[in-house]
C-alpha cells in the first residue's frame, strides 16, 4: 500500500509535532526497560571495584558485587544481565581448559546470582578469548584458528554454563556449525530450556577495543580476527549466517556491533521475524560517554537517541552498558 499525503497546506507534518502530547501520540517506536540487557564484567577478589579506564563509568566487579548489581538491575526492571569474566592471566592456556572448569569465575558468578537473584535472567558469553593464551575466540595451531576443534571446546563450555544455571547462552565465537553442536549437546544433557542468543552477524570491528581491555584479552591477542569474524563490507552474508544459526537451533540472533550496522538489524528483522538484538559495544559506549564528559554532546540525550535507533531498526532488545542509567531515566519519565 502506497502512503497518501495531502499537499501543502492541507498537509502539514508539523501539526503532530507541536506539543509533547501530540508527539507522544504519533511516536512510532518506544524504548522500555524490558528492551535492555546489561553487560557486566566480573573478576576475582572480594569487594573489588576496578574501573575500566577506556570505558568511563564501567567497572570490573568481584562476584559478590556482581550479585548486588544483579539485584539492582532486577529492582530497576532490567530483565537480564550478561557476564564477561576478567580471567587471571595465569589461568590462560593454549588449550583454554579454564573455559569449561565448573568452578571458573563465570560459573561461580552464575550460581551466586541464581541463588540470590533468581528472577533475573543470566546470559553468558560462549567464546574462548577470556581463557586463551593467544587472545583468540578459538583454538590456535600454527597461527590458524581451528574451527572444528574449537567447537568441541565450546560444547564443553556450554554444558558447564548450563549446569551452573545460565538462562541464555551467547556464542560470540563465529565458528561455523557451533549452534547445532551446542543445541544437540544441551538436548542430550537435559538442558532443553536453555536459550541460545547467537552472535550470528558479528563483524571484525574496530569498535571492540575497550572491551578487550576490560576482559584482559587485548594484550594476549596475536594478529586479528578477520578469518572468523565478518567483513564489514558484507551485508548479504549476514542474512545467510542468521538463516544458518536459526536452522541449527538458535532462539534469538544478534548483530554486533550495533550503531554502524543498523542496516543489518533492519534486514535481519525483515527477513526472518525472529527475536533480533544488537550489542551497543564498548567502542560505541566509550565514544558517547567520552564526548559527553568533554562537554561536546548532551550525553543523556545522545544515549537515548542511540538506543531508540536500535528499536527503529527493528531490534527487540539491546545489550548496552548504559542499561542502569537508561532504566532510571525511563522510570522517571
């Protein structure tokens, strides 16, 4: 159906913009607290708050403080948090065995949160980079990132996180075939209700730098991730990847990064109608926060504008480090 517009002066678009009430009545999309997933960094120690220098306002938290953060998120109405571990460098190995240790940092945090804040959904990261001496998302041999061998490791990691009580698993590795392997393993182990939110279209992006600092992976990384993460120039490939992951058993799909790839979000939602998410990654956060701290932009308005863009692009939810701040603002609107 083609839109019909009356010519000026019968048609005046400004009529519906002239007051807050009229703007609210004609607003096409809305941002709610229920759209938010809060990424949180966890580290060893007791009562530790460690600022991440490249992400002003973001901290690495020891496990008991992560539990407090989860309770705060619940009270704000945020439905989920996503855990990312800052692993002791001494535990990083070439075979990444700490990734599936039932007592590793992430799994201990999952159990602590589910014991004390069961109402909130706990999402995890399924990738080897926090545990890898090479800093890569997969196992490395002679400088080559191994696909099939990595999948075996990811399945072990998947089962350990499911056993710990994770509600949503977030495979961010971009190995071919990992969703099908993970889903089959979860079904066979009786974890049929654990959801998979696949990082289906994850690009080899320059916007991940602060995150790698936050999880301690940047110093270990040798080379780049272009052999397994997507070429930023590609769009059709993203649709093929999403189609594959959905066919292998992903419940939800993600585009990462977010703002530079809003076109991909829109194409994915239009093509599949599946629950679609975007990750407003560390570099996106740091740019907005850094500019705001320097007085170059209105940080609050820019933050909200950036998040409504994801909803306009068709996203059902957003992973964002702004989540608690946004939730407080929305509660007072």
